[in-house]
């Protein structure tokens, strides 16, 4: 994957070229990255772990800076990309179960509203990514659509069917 995709608890998506993390391969025990979400201020520590014959980028839950004396760290700050919902609001919450919710719903039709507020607007996200990453937007979206389950990409070039047909063409 060309981009590392990371989700903040505030609902913003952060992306980084995967090669940014290559410097940590020299000493995976001591080299860490602190990612700061400039949208909500949360701080996450990321590190590499061995995976098959390579590495996987791992992340810890939000916490403060706890830098060990001999560690080698880099700090990355980024506001991230807001995630548009069908409700017209942006996601303001994210859990590991890929549930995106605007946290302002409280009307009489809670179930209806909940559904709307947890429905992701893929087409609008494509527009936002296109604007933020005009050069790389296809690679960025491919990275998103591979990492995130539970999001409906139907009718976009990043749906499961579209990805499969792209593969078939390449064969
Ligand atoms: Zn955040």
C-alpha cells in the first residue's frame, strides 16, 4: 500500500506516504512516531512490528507524550481529512469497529437519525480527497478502500466490483 491510513477518534482520516515509516526499520524497538491530530489534539504513538517478511505499522490508543530516554522519535502533525456523512455533517467520532457518527443526533427518530449519521458519503469524500491530493488521489482512495470495511463504495471507482475489474484488466 502506497499510503498509511490512520483514523483519529475524532473522525478525521490521516494519511501519510507509507515510505515515511521506513526510517524506523533500522531500530524498531526504539524508533517511534508520535502522530498529533491537529483537529482534536489527540496524540498517538506508532511503531513498527515484524510481520511475515516485512513490517506492519502499529498504533497505540491516544495518550500523551511518554518519550523514553534512549528512544528516537519523530512528531507528525496533521489536521487530517474530515469524513462527510449522508446527514450533511462530518463524522465527529470513530471507533475501531468503523462506526462513524455525528454526535449531535437526539431527535425523536433516533434510529433513523442514527442510520443517516453513520452512513458515509463516499462520493463527497472522493471530491475532498481529489482537492487535497490532486496528484495522488487515486492511490489515496485505493488505500482507504482497502483498509476500511463497512463503507459503501458502490457506484464509485473504488467499489469491490470496480477493484476486481481493475485487477482483471491488469492480468
Ligand atoms: Zn482527531
